[in-house]
C-alpha cells in the first residue's frame, strides 16, 4: 500500500472493551500508539453521555487518553445540525447529559419552538417524550433526525434506530432526514477536522463488518476487523476488511500498521 497510515480509529464496544472490561493488551497498545507519533481516536455512536465523560471513563480503565481522542455521535450531531440549518431549538429525545452537551453547543431543548425532532440513545425515555415527539412529527411535520442509526446497543438495549422505526410507523409521511454517527458522513467530517488527514491515511479498527468495515469502505479508509473471540466473516461477504486480527491485543505486534506494511 502506497500511502502512509497517520491515524488509527477504534470502535469501542466489542473492539476495545466488552461490558466495561478492556480486552487484553489494550493498555499496552495505547501506550505504543502514544509513543509512536501515530494519531489515534475512539469513535462511538453512543450519545448518552458527552465526550468528556468518555475520556474520563477510558482513563479510569487505565488508558492514557485525553478529550482530543474521543469522537462521539453527539459531536457529529452538532456538525449535522449546523449544516442542515436546524435549531437552535430542537425537541430532543435523549438523556439529560445529551441535552446538556447540546446546550453547551448552543442548541436548546424546546417543544413550542422546536424546528426538528432529534433522537439519541435515550435511556431516560418516557411516554411523554414519545407523545410530544409524535405530535411534532404528525401535526407540525417537523423533520426527524438522529445522532446515530443503531437499532440495538450491546446488552441488548433499545437504541436510537428503534425509535426512528417507531416514529416512522406512525405515518408514511414521517421520514428520517439525516443521521450523524457511523456509517454516515458527519462523523467522518469530525475525523477530518480533528486529525487533519486524508481518508486513505486513516485505519478504522472495529469488530463489525457491517458497520465498522462498511464505514471505512464508504469513505476510502483502510480497515482492520478484530474478532476478539468471534467468528471470522463468511467468505466473499462485502465489504471485505484489509486485515483480520484474531484479537485487538495483536495490533501491538503482528497487526501493528507498520508491520502490515502500511507505512
Ligand atoms: Mg463494536
């Protein structure tokens, strides 16, 4: 491969940790990345908490990371809203932490003045929120947007994608206008802004062919699929990753980007 790898992006759930427990070798891998001069970041579609909380969470697990290493769908949502000209008033179906994060970026939660219904991963969902959002979509025909598309969060827990399907079941007129997180372009825009590199200089590391590898493929990034105990993908299934590592810890040696010749 001709282009040097400058940035390594990691999915979190199922890639770096599972149920809050790091996979073996992750602390050493991050130390090696910090020493190497390669840029790296963690990409998450989870919009229940803001990026600062994620940085704290990863540091508590022993990873030497800062705020600049975290890229969340909540941040991508702000880029999306600005580009679409939606807000500052929004009806937000999301957690208090998600609303607080958005408020810090100039977006207000409002029923009366809402210009769009924004759906996140709402672990504090109530019937009242469902009712108010339904009224705004059906009576005021507001656009429906979301922080990310995942129907189910590992657990399994009902996630934003299930809510999008729920609202769309109300009436054929209800359509999803835009979604910010993986595999959509706004989170890629966040990557470009944060790391100032071209897609071909980025390696995406994840545990799901259908989301992580697909995301990499859609934007011209290279990809490493990590199995972490799972089965390899069925032969000839697309998109095929550029490398398949049996475990995330192996990125420190056999699957270290320079070892793969990606320098
Ligand atoms: Mg994952």
